[in-house]
């Protein structure tokens, strides 16, 4: 992913911003408008992960630009006797790295603001989700089932915390792998406990860890409800005593 191109250009076109600053401003504006539209619909992912990655890539590029600028030698124009240093001509303000730095100064602040707004919205929506274990949680809860209630249905996902995990993911939800399994209609005979019993009878785990999630408000399942449920599951399972 190219952090300076908002239209999805190839990764080798890392500094497309320097070619047409006005065009890149329009692209950035369109990207931020898309983020705002998703936030208004309570859709957090994958854009929140995308923002975290882009900001980190831009900061890495900023560091490289500073390192390159610091080692770029220009003409000697004098001598500072007090500091015992050579005085060199300043770098031109229209050079390629200067243009990259201007692009970073223009791009990073609105992206950071968008990320912070997304994180605040995530915390607000997280408060609207309620979780409860179904039955007794086994000592080893690194795999089991998540039941996501939407209206009168419970969507069942198998979850696991694999030993080999993504290194430094943008968010904790990526530590938890899930796979859709089935949808159950909730009712007097189909309670969470009944669903867990059926899963234990037909599934690979005799006493699977099972967590039921309900939300006060309607949330997009793929973009928000499931990722937040995975974040909560990671916090519950990773902090559980061994």
C-alpha cells in the first residue's frame, strides 16, 4: 500500500505526491470524505487499520527524508569559528525531498485526526456491546465460539488465538482468527446454552469456551461488530490466568 497515493497506485510509486500536489490534495480529501462516510455508518474496519498503517508508513518516510537531508552535502559558503563547523548553502526549497516533506506536513495531521476520531468512535461503540460467557469457561480458552446476536439470530463464529501471530498488527482484533460456522434462530428452545451444548456435541471441543455478544444499537457486522467482538475476546482470553 502506497501511503502517499489515495487511489491505490502501485507500491513502487512511493512519491506520487511530488508529481502533482493539487491532484494529491484532491485524492486525500476524497479519502478523508470516504472515512467520514464510513464513520457515520458506524463502519470502523478496515479503514481504521488502513489509517494506522498509512500514518506509520508516512512517519517512516519522514524519518528517511530527514536522514537523507541531513547527509546531503551542499556548497561550502563559510566557516563558523565558534562551533568549528563549515557553513553550507541551504538545500533548495524546490528540491524533491523538500516537496516530500511538504507533502508529509500536509498529509499527516488530517490522517492523525481521522485516526483519533475513529479510535474515539471505537471506544464509544465498544461501550454499547455487552459480552457474557456461556456456561463455564475452560482454563484453556484460546479457541472456542463467538455468538453475535443480531435481532433474533445468533451468528456463530469459531475463534482461535494461534501460536504464530501477525507481528505488530494495527489492532488487537487481528490477533484473533475467526471463521463463520452457522446461524441459529434464538427462541425459547434455542438459547445460548442450547447452542453451546449443540456445538460441544458436534464440534471438536468437548467444553468449548463460548462468549455471547449483544449490542445496544445496530452495528455493521463485518466492519464493526465482529472486529470489536474479537478485540474484547482477545482482552478476555489474554488476561485470563494460566
